[in-house]
C-alpha cells in the first residue's frame, strides 16, 4: 500500500479545517446572538410634551447629547428619541444603561446633559414631563 502524499494529506486537512472552522463560527454566532450581554439592564423612559411647535428646538439640541452618549458613555446601551404618532408636540426618550449608577453618576453629570437641562429650564417650553424607571427581566429580546 503506497504511503499517502503530503498533497493528499493537506488536501483533506484543509477540507477538515474548513468544516471545523464553519462549525466553530456557527456556534460562536449563536452564542453572541442569544447571550444576555447586559443582564437586568436599567431602563429609563421620559415622556415630554412641549408647547406647540417647540419640539424641534429640543430635538436639535438633544441630537448633540445623543452623539456624546454614543461616543463617550460606553455603558449607555440605548439612547433613542421617539416621536408620538398622535401628537407632534410629544416625544418619548428611551434609555438603557448597564446600571442605574451609569445614569445617575455618569450620564446625568456629563457636560452636554447639564447644558441641555439648563437650556430646557430657561426655554420654558415643557408642558408635561413623565419619568418611568424599569429593570429588564431578560425574558424577551432587545435586538435581532
């Protein structure tokens, strides 16, 4: 019986490595997709109703704060402004943090946040403001 050539051995080894690599990549994708990266994240929701026509002024300034959060606050997981479909003067801000301390000790003490809140207080454009705090259960999912 002839001894297999090196080319034969590496040919099968490459195929085996490709199959094994595909299996590992599939397993890794599944683990990353379905893992609980932030167990029991803290959720902060704010609903703000503005005086008629004033919401645009707020959104313009809020956008720079959102940019700051994305770039400088790694434990701010979600920071999204939503427009009310039934009332153009109302917005909802949906925020997710690794912990409540990430909101109170980091986000709320940041320069851009303080600047926006000072402007908001002096502009006198808020009619109503509701705040809700939650902790995620990790039963459902937040992204696909």
